[in-house]
């Protein structure tokens, strides 16, 4: 039986007004329920919304029905921030507009931000990923009622991602690099910054998939 945790999580606007979220945790996914009338009240300014599930231990993903996703995205306006225990995704207005066009009635919108082991990589990805790399998966999936899952890679906009990373002995934040890995193993280097206090790497991307955080002492892998 999924565990119901009312009150641990919230949706808030940038002015600090917030409403509670109920999350049912099952198999690493937090199924999210929010009162739509209360959501409409705090989303009037459309300056941005924050779905904070960071206290939901064990939740790698946030899932919601199409009605709630549309209400959140349209109410968010400029940006929608999704905070999960192992990472944060901030979707800009262009990405939200693109996702709204992709979501169909009956879909379940699911966003995942989670660390992964090498077993999650394709053989092509695994062949080029350094052993020392920290691996994270960031995906959006749309499982409709008929069970055919659609995976959204191209956001049609931009997301700012923050992923946890603890520096190892001898490492410095200035030498951290993020790589996006396509399913075929093609690597794209992405500029990033490191927040030592938060122990997190932050970068921007226009597509979701597998990301590597790599400390480079001399040259790229």
C-alpha cells in the first residue's frame, strides 16, 4: 500500500504563498495530488510555481495526471520548478508550452531526476563513460491510459538542472564538467557551476536523458 504523506510537500509561488501536496510514494514515484482551486488562487500572477517534493524520501520521480500538469504549467507562466530529493529541474516558459502541446487527456506526466548506476546506460553510453563519473537520469515520460509510454527528449525550451555532487579528495569545483549522453553514446559538453555549500552542480540544457558529472584533471574523456 502506498504511503500517504500530507503536509511534507507544497506548491508555492515566488511570493511565498503555498498550498499542501499529498504524495503517495510507490516504487520510487511520488503520485502527486493538489487541490486545483487552491492552486488557481496562488497561481494568479503566473510568475512561477515551485513543486517541492524534496522531503519525500525515496522519490526519484513525480507523477501527476494531465489535468494537474496543465494546471501547474499554465499557472506557472514563466517557470515551473520541480524539487525532488536527488535533484531540481526548472522548466522555462518555452519548455512548458512545448510540453503542454505534447500532453494528451488521460496521460500521466512523470518527471524523473535521480542518480543511476552504470547498469542504466546503453552499451554505447557505457563504453565512453569514465568509471569516476556520477550518473544521473533526467527524463519526462507520458504513459497514457493505453500503456504506450512516450519519452520526451527534446524540451522545445530550456531547463536548469541542479544535481547533487560531493567533491572527492583532490577535486575542485572549477574542474567539474557535465556531459549529456545520447542513447547512441554521443557526448555533449555542457557548462556548469558548482555550489560548494549546496554540494550541487547546476547547468542548462534543452534535452533530457543521461547526464554525467565528471572531474577533469587535464582533458575531456
